[in-house]
């Protein structure tokens, strides 16, 4: 079992969370101007590093809030978590 440190609730069991993908991926400024290839790149292409990686998570069985985390993909260790600023509570 892995404990994930929710920035709102503290450490909780991994079964309470859902992964939301890579963090800090900006939505296209004008999505209608993108070609099919550009849109596919935005939707499906993500980094896959060995080591620290910024991710989004949601505490779905707890406070239901989204947060960003940096997790080491080699060890699964959470290096840091932060609340998303300006997100609705």
C-alpha cells in the first residue's frame, strides 16, 4: 500500500485517489486552428521520464479536490504535492 500526501487532508491510502495525467499541460489557445495531427499530439502525447515527474491527482474518495504532485517514476515516491491555486473548493 502506498500513502499519497493530499495537500488538503494529509497522507491517505492510494485507493482514495485517481491519476489525472501530466500536470502543467496548457490547453491550446485556439483549438479550432489545430490540424488533426496537432490535436492528436495535444491529446495523446505526454512525457514519460525516469525520475521526477509532475502529475495531477484527485482525492476522489476524500475531499474531491485536484492537486499537483511531483512523483519519482522509478520509485513511486511522492516528492511533493501542492494545492492548485484558484481552483474551486
